[in-house]
C-alpha cells in the first residue's frame, strides 16, 4: 500500500496557512443581502486596474517588443534598475546606482531574497509585533527563528528592547514603515536609531517600504541612504504594486550593496530566473510618466485616512479605540469580550464585513492580537468608510 509522505516533515508545515486565504473561506456559504454588499477590507491591494495609458504601454510591449517574451537579466532589466535608482536618489537625497538595485517578482520575493542572502539554518531575525505575517511565514519556511519585538502602546518598537534581543545568531532586524498591519509611520529618528543599533552589532536592517508612496510626510521618511557605508547595513525593499496598481504583475525591488545582490542573484535565478517582463515595462513606464498621477493617488489615500479619523467618534462612543492609522491601514481595538479570531468570522455573517483579526499578526502567546482588528481601507472612499462604521456600530455579540 502506498502512503503519503507526512507533511509534518516539510518546511511548509512549520508555518501557518496564508491568512488572507483563510479569511476568504469565511465567505463560503454566506449570502449577502442585496442592500448590504460585502465590504472587503481584508487585503491591502488596489482593486482598480492600471491607468489606461499604462495598459496601452504594456500592450505595446507585448505586441512590438520581442524581448518582452524572453528571459531577461536575473536582477531585472537595466533601464528599470537605473530608473528606480534615480527615483530613490531624488526622493531620499541618495547617491545609489543601478548596481544597488535588484528587481524582484513582488516585494515578498525581495524579502525572501534578502533573508536567503543573510541567514543560515537556526539564525534569528527580530520582527516587531504585530508583524507582517508573510515575513513570519518566510522565516518559518527558511528555518530561521522569528524573534518577536512587541511594540509599545503607540505601536512603535523600542530600540532598547530590540538591543536586549540580539544574540550571536541574530542576522537582521526587519521593519515595515508605513507599517503593515498597524499603518503607523516610524519617525526618521527611530529608523536611524535602529540603523545605528544594527551597524553596531554587524547585522542588517531590513526596511520594507512597500507603502512609502502613501506616507503622510513630505520628503524622505528617513536618512539611511545618506549614511556612510549605508549599504553595509541597510536593505531597502520596495513594491511597484501599490504605487501603479500592478499587484497581478508582481514587481518589487531590493536595494542593497552589489555584493549582497550577487548573493541574492543565486536565489532569484533559482526561484524565478527573472522578473516578469511585461510588469517591468509597466513599472518603467510608470516611473517615467506617472509622477503627478501618483501624487494625486497619495492625496486621495490621505483623504481616506482623514475620513477614518474624523468619523471614528461613532465607534469611540461604543468603546472602540483607533490605535493607529496610516497608508492603507487602520488598527482598531474592539470592545467585545471575545477574541478577534472569533469576532472576525462573525462580522462576515452579521454585517458583511471581511477583515483580519489581530491574532493573524501576533505569535500565539501575545494576547494583544485578540483585542484588535486590521482594516485595510484604501479601497473605500469617504462614503464607504462611513458605511463601514455604521455596520461596525451595529455589531452585537
């Protein structure tokens, strides 16, 4: 008799199921009344397609550029690498060059490639909690220990607390700013202090800036690119997906020293060989043509952020707390005497709201996750946010 190989022997069995996919299963068998369509605030991804001019540029590349259908350079096309370097230099006052830039198949792959270049079996990476769950999942599947760094009441991590967690096995500290899931923006001084901590201990500081284009602050959010020998310590991650609505095309970036990119190239060649060509054409077109459009998109997200803040009094009167808000996210403390893991499926059935519980962003021993919900509000306009609040105000437990 044939027996299936036990999955408990695999690396994938060492981690949890994808949270967004798990949440979507809560929709199975649930019918939403005609006048109460589902409000999906579970995933931080634009639902609109790229602008028509970008789609035309992608079509032109597909029809007229034969190289768009062939393997390209493992680290990405040279023109896109150079253009992103130029954009970084303009935004941060930096002096990067194209050789500091690798294009990846999404920002998640950029994180995976960075970890592959930094860590061996049993090494450790410090992650502030609540953490971005895909970072935790990748570390699990890489045989790397995630060391939780609980954020304070303001949802900002402490440099002193991080210093106390560093061991000989620590290889990196990984930050996300603006933060996913909390939305909070890390101050320039805080990010620089983490850089100096990492530099002192000879470890890497990974900063995932997927949502940097929607930061409420004007100008550079930190000075890391201008630090002497910045690329000995700092690893910058970026995503074109949120900026240009290219989520389905998976285009991200990793910015670091050429020596580190030589190591990540081994990983990227093995996993994907090269990033998708059409997506790279789109990203390059966006960098060259959509600066003003992206600035307007940022202003719209900031308007929605204000709507989250201005309308919250409806929920505050019922015991809810808005712990933080920024970029695509609001992190809310609910007033009910049940775990958010139980509350979130109830919201689907009772009010037609799909969101993620805080338990999906914390280790099991951290009970703070039980009290919080993440709301990814970027696809709701002010009217939609008001409707969301009305429904949350009607929740009964």
